[in-house]
């Protein structure tokens, strides 16, 4: 029993949250002037920068699709993002996998047919890592895409939840993630309630899945509120400037 | 809800890493006081009218600091202490310092009657504090405790009825600061003194008061940083200390020396440097010149014991010149590495059962003034413990529990405190409780919570139609069970059906415990913790509640029961054609005892189906057994006895050796077959996490002594494989000594390693081997009612045969499984030892007011004693090889006591003098007369030698006479007669042989030397060694 106690009998998690509480989320958009759209998002100590370029002419002729745009996602983790400095190569399979998750998440949501024969690039950079990278990336990408003015059917909000000790807990931080917790990440279209991504890499008892899943869904809705607020504020800000 | 962040730096082993953690502060952490209206709590823990203490006029809640829990946990557990606020800071510190104490605190918190409330002050907005610059973590925590106490004091200030907060700390500086802050602060001692309760007062651990030594007796321990550096650089060695069961001043550590497994011997009080059995210690090797060769163990010298007593009486002059009991012997053997303890990495202190040394009780009878007394633990390996009590006189002659608090370098003995008294020594129920406690057997009643998981129908539970879901219906089969007489927890039953093709369908049906015990619930946790059912002579400590164990799961005859079946098709020569497993419903046709089954086999007139089945099974079992023996399975022996108890008083009236019948072997063969088949199946499904059982090959060193001894008789033992060993055992027969072979088997058993549970992912497949059974894989499947390992195996097997079964990580988590194996191995070992101790206890009761003369065999030679096994009673005892000779300058008081020895003669003080000396060349004891080359010594005691001994109980010692309450049976040598050691028999004086033996002796029976009865000490040590090895 040398493992860390992740949830005290008093119902507090390691950082003082209760199981169904998200970490503090802060976000802004248009942080990079070079990019067409960009966003910066923090889930507690997990910090992500997202930049969207496009729609623009496709880099390689061979890839061009005549009826829709191609989505290209690149995902990177800064060497300084964790306590121990570690450099990853660009071809790290883990990074490529994450990129493809994000790509799959957005392909059905971005209305690519509007941008035939073009390419949309999403660059994601983890600046600080404290668990829940995938959810942070998806949320940041949503904001950056909106900031870039790319047509989407709806917001995409992602949230993780896992089975901690004997309860479902939401938005796991790094310590909780790394002590063998079963974790589910879902990406949801909050208004329609559709799921565009569901990812789980560890075993979870089927009886517990529903509870974890519902909790993650709740989280998505809460996250939607928060990022929607930021987007609206930015939009209002812009509108004011145009007057 | 306010959230803030805080950054914490933390270093991990090796490189320094900055860890950033979030820390949210909340304002929804409630005070939990019943009358508080400001807080939004739904349930409250702290009662509105907490207790009052003379010191404080108002009712109050206690806020203890960390050290109160660490040092005074026994006091805190008392029912008088209620309404305590446990701060998160304190709880975390306790957890960091000691997990067992943390668990006890948690148990108190869960106990509703204690009203312990955990206040998460670290996450409370108003009580969280940042560490100040230059403030040590300890000071910061002390301040956090004060701040939280202050917050509480303010928070409940205006409540009606009035309540207050009392900060409890033994740190005077902290108290002063608290009082300056306007808080009420108190030390435990003051608080308890104001309660006027002697028992509670005795339980306070007060190291300072007892530690009156001015002189440094021991070397200082090195700092943890120093130790870890030393261990890394190879200068120190880390390991678990095992104290010899014959001498508490000699211990050994099994560790890696220069990359090789080896044992470091630690001899003497100074070198042991306050380490207690089981502690994880750091050892430094002594220079080679100080290494020594020792025989297997040295019985502690009475002389040194006596000196200890004296030095205690004159406590001020702590005898620093204490010699060690060990005599060095110059031999040509390579000396064993010796070392000294330089530091203690983890203590293994627990609570000890034992008794107070009468001689240290110096006050007049009836006095309740506090005095310091010495305590002997029942376990010989534990040093005497000094503690302070006000009830010394009422505790004399009782079994008491004492805990060690500390062992300062100025104190010769560890310092402890009294916990509770168990009752009169020698009383059967008290002694039974002692042995259960000593072996860490959880024996409390099942809690209501556990019982709530039993089927609601209770006794009336029956198999319902829905139970047939996923089960085969075997109710028509002629299933029967064969068990020992009086067995109520029947967990296995058998059947056989001849098949048309000439083969046989054989089924083993095991009680389906897992149908009732679902993973993870309280009943399951309780069973996992108990690990096994413990069988004592007169009672049984169940692993599962009686309703399940003896009724609903028990495969009784003529009722329908759920079972887990293993069905083979065996051909005529008992080879497995195929095997399958299924859950089933059976209705046993007969539950027989071994004897009944045997009679049925033998009785030609019985021709019913069940009997015919048993005969077929018997035929198959014999073939299976032969095959197993051909593979090299061992047939070992143990001197087990059975007591016939008187019905009402449960006192033993007769002893008989356990008898084995053919039918025992019958059941055993099929159980082995089932276990092996199941092991293969679950290993296939769970290659990483199957619960299996292995029996490691014993290392050659275990056999050295035995090989030497039998070589003298022209017998060789080849233990390279179990096959060769089993053959050499079969061949080792001495015609005129029929018991020799049995004896040899008993002694071979003691050379074996302990069989262990393990998780398949943790060791290589080669190590799965079961040496004793000569099989490559093995597990336990057949007794789920009494073993938890079998419950796990049932779950794994169920998951393996039915892919629809939902199971959680409990079956797949390698780490958790490994941990569980560790617990089960420990419980198993303890259960075995407890069972043995129970037999020992009944042996004592049996010999009450009896003197028996019996034949025995020397089975172990020690430095200055030898151990005799008496086959008739299956008991072992030490016979000392040193005689008591009257001392010329007689000491004023007669006082020879001790851990191991008991002297009957009350006459003047005696000094021990070796009559026989140890000869390491022949591993024997011989008389001391000078020998010329080639001459045979007059008297020699050798391994396997047949001797006559007198067994009796020592009534003088019962109840704490002269302090030596630990042992009550003595064994004295009758023949060969050796002057100074032997006693004269009472009944066979006319025996010509005895006369021949004693021809040269002028007898003086008052010179009888007492002997300690230590049953199977050797095996226990082997057990311990095996355990240690598995740790390493």
C-alpha cells in the first residue's frame, strides 16, 4: 500500500478537488499574429498553444482533394514541459498518434467541403504538462479553429474522466493519471450530444464505464460553457473595435 | 469556491526534479460540530457535549499533534478518549512516518463511537499556511496545527452549549506558543493524570522518565542519509535481522555480499546495537580477524542472564563490561562473516505478549506507586522490555501486552509501555489468546458489516432454478466426500463413472465459495485479510462466517449445493485423456470419514454404487500415486499428534500419533491432480497474474549437517533432485532401528524450503517448480472454504472458462496479486505456527502432574546443549550440556532465571560448568577428559543417538515463580548417564542397561539441570530463513 492515496475518505483528491470538479480553466484566443487563428488554454497546470493556418493551398499536389480540404495536425511536446527535461523526436509514434486522434476528432466537424482543394493546418504545442493533454489539445484546437473563422458544425469539447480509488473522477492530473488509473477521454459536440472521439487505453470494468462516461460528458458541457464565454468575449471585443 | 495555486518543490531519488502541484483551497470544508449552524454539513461527527477533564472546566474537543499519535496511539485508542479533531496535516505526517499507525488512526476515525473527525485544514481557505522562509517543515506543520486549532476555537466560540478546543502536544515549546496564541494546550500526561485512571496512566509512553542511564551503552546509529550512501557504496549491507531462536543475543542477516547471497552473523549486545528481530537494518562487516565459526545456535548462558538481573537491580551502574554468551571456537572451518549494526532502516516493533519479571517488582504488595519493571516476551527472540506501571502486583502471574516505544542509546533495554492484561497465566483461554496474538492471527468476531453480505435467506438458502444458469446439473451423479471425523467444512467431493470406451470419468467437486463471496466487498476483504482458517487443538478460527463455511458452501450429503467441478477422462492406467472445468450443482450422496470409506472398501459385502465408486477411485489413486512417486515426489514425515479431549472441560486426556489410511491418500491424489490441472488452465489465461504455488529446491547448505551425520552410519543422501532424494530416503533403512527412517524423513522435512504462493508474472517459469510434489506447476484450488488463495484461483478459473464473466483488475493486476501472495504466505506461516503452539500448549496441559520417561532421539546438536525429539508425543526439548555446580562464593540470593533455562534446585546459587564440549569435527558433544590420538571419548552425544529422557512439568515456574514463566515442561536426560546432567529415573532403576550407563556415576539428583521445551524450534527457524530468502 505504498501507493499514493488519490482520494481521501473525506472525499478530497490530491490537489483538494472533489471527484466531480474540473481544474481551473483559463483561455484566450488570437495570441499569435502570424497564424490565421490561435488559442492558448490552461487546464490547471496543463498548458497548450494551438495555431491554425489556412485554409490555404495544399503543400503537396498529390494530396489535394478536389471536393474538400485536407486537415493536417501536428502535435508537439516542449522538452521543458515536464519536470525532467526530455527531448522527443518528431517521429515519436506517441506524438503521431495524438495528432491523428485530433485529426479524427475534427474531420467530421469541420465543414471541409467549403474549402475544396485546400489544406488546413493545426499546430499544437504542449508548453506544460500535468495530465489530460489530449483533452486540452482538442479544446485548444476548437478555439483556434473558431478564431481562424473556419466553418464547423459545432464546438468540440473534450474531457477526461477516470476511476480513482472507488469513484469516478473528472479531469485527472498527472499524479492521478500516472498511478495506474483507468482513464477515458471523450470529445463531444455539446449541443447535439454527439461523440466524435472516445479513447481509452487501460482496462476499466464494464460496470463502471457508464458512470465514468456520464461524468466525462458533464465535464464536456462545463468546458463548453467556459470556452464559449471566452470566444464570445473576444468576438464582442472585436465587434466593438470595428464600430 | 475559491481556488488558488501553490507550488511545491520535491526531490526524487537520484536527480532533483521540480514537481509542480496544484493546491486548491476551499471554503466548503465543514467543522462537523453537532450544534454548529454556520456550516453546511449534513452529517456531524463531533458531539455537542464532549467530555470534561478536571484541567479544563468546559467541555472540549482535543486537537492532537503528530507525535501524540506516533507515541501514544495506545492511549488514544482507549474508549475514554473521544471527540478528537484529526487534522489533515497530522494525518499525512503520521502516514509518512508509519503506515501501521496510520491504519490504526483510520480505524479510529471509522469507529463512530470515538467521534474522531478529520479536518482537511490544508485545503481550507482560512487554515492553509505557506511555509515561511527559514522555517523547517516541522515548524511549519506545528504552526499549521496551531492555526487550525485557533480557527476552530474561534469558529465554535459562540456555540451553545459551550465548547472549547484543547491542543494536545508533548512538545513544551509548541505548548508555550499555543498558549501565547490564546489557545488551551496540554500534554498527554497531564491530561490523563487528571482522568485518575491507573490503567490509562500505565499506557502512556514516557521515554524520558524511564531512560535513566547516564552512560552510553550503545553506539549511536548513523543518519539515514549516511546509511543510504553506505549501502549504495557497498560499505554497509541491508537486510532483515533474524534473531536466533536459541539465543537472543545472536542474529543474522541474509543479504548480498559482493554480489553473492550470504549471511552475516551479528553476535552480542553491542554489535546488535538495539536492533530487534525483524527490523530492517544496515550492517557493517567486522574485520576478518573477528569473524567466527559458530555452531548452529548457542543457548544463552544462565550466568549472563543472572548478571543482567543483578545489573538491573543496581541500575545506576549499568554493567558495561557485559560479556557475551558466545564462546569462540577455534576450528578449521572457514569463519562466517560477522558484522555490527550501524543503523536501523525500519523498525519491526509490534505489541508483545509476555509477563513481568517477579524480581523486578520491588515494592510492597498492594502498593500502587509507579515502579519500573522488566518484561519477558513470550517470543524468545525479543529482548526484555522495561516499562513503568502502577499495577505491578496485580499484573504478576498474568499475561500482559506491552509495546516498545523506543530504545535510547543510554538504556540497556528497550523502553515500552503497558497495553492490557490478558488474564491468568497457564489458563487455557488466556494462553490460547496469547498464541493467537503472538502469531498475528485475526480472531475477532465477524463484524455486522461482514455478515451483511451473507445471503438474506440465511440457513434456509436453497438452490433455486436460476442458479442453474451456466451450471451443469450433476445432481444425479454418485458424488461422495471423504474427510476427517468431525469435519464440518467439507470443501471437496468426488465421483467416478465408467465410460463405454473403458475409460473413467472422474470428477472433483469443490465448494463454490466465490458464488457467495464477491470480489471487493467487506466479507471478501475480511477473508483476504484472514487468509486462512486456523486450526487449533480445541477450536477453529474461521476465514469465512460459519453460515458459509459449515453450511451453505459445505458439500454436505443429501443437500443440493453449488460446486466448481473439474472433470477428467482418465484411462485405465490413470493417464489424463482430457480435462474440463465447469460450475455445477451437485447433491452429495454420502459424506464419509476416512475410516468409514476404508471400511467400505474393505467390506466385500458392500456393493452399492458409492462404494464401487470409491473402490474405482482407490484403484486410480494408487496408480496416480505410483506415477507421482516415479516422478520423484517426496514422502516426508512429521511427528504430528492428536489429542483426545475431555468433552466438557476440553482438557487433553490422551495423545496419539496421527494415523494415515489409504483413503487419505485417495483424496489427496485427486486433489493434487485437480490443483495441477487448474494451475495449467489459469496460467494459460493469466500468464502474468495467475496465483500459483511453488516449492523451491532446497540449497545444499540445508543438508550439510544431516549428510555428515548419516554418513557416519554409512548412508548417503543425494538431494540434487527430488527423485534422487526420495530414492536415497527409501534406501536409508537400518534394520534394528525401525524408527530411523521416519526420523530421517522428519529431519529431511526440516531441510526443505517453505512452499510459497506467488504471482506468475513475478518469477521465471523454471522457478514455478514444486520440489516436494515433483511437478512443474501447482496451485491451490481445492479448499476455498479455508484458504483465500483458493478463492482467488476459483475466480481466475471462472474467468478462464467463461469468457462472458466480467472481472476487474483484482485478477489481472500483477502488483496487487504479488502483494496478496505476500499476505497469504505470512498468514499461512503464522497459522501453521499457531497450530503448533496450540499443540504445545495442550502438551503442557497433558503433562500437568505427570512424570513420563520416554525414548527419544537426538535431532540437533548445539554448542552447549542438544535437542531431543520424543516420537511418542511429538515433542522436542533441549537438554543442556552444562552442569550446575555449587558456587563457592555463593551470591546472596538464589536467582537463576532466564529466557531459556529454568533451574529447579532452590539451593545456593549455581554456576554452569560445561560437562560436555562441542566437537565441531564430528558435530557431537563429548566428555571433557583429555584424549589421546584415536581414543574414543567416554561419553558422546551424536545426532540420531537414542536416549532416554524424563519429561515433566515444572509447577514451581508456573505463574511467574522466579520470573521464568515462559516454559513449563522440562526434559532431563536419563541415559546415557552423564554426571551433572542426568537425573535418575523413578521407575526403571532396575534396568540393567541404565545401571551400566550409570556405573561410573555418583548421582546427585539435585543437580538436575532444567530444560526448556521448545517444540520444533529448528523448523521454525528454517521457516523464517525461507521467508527471508523469499524477501531477498
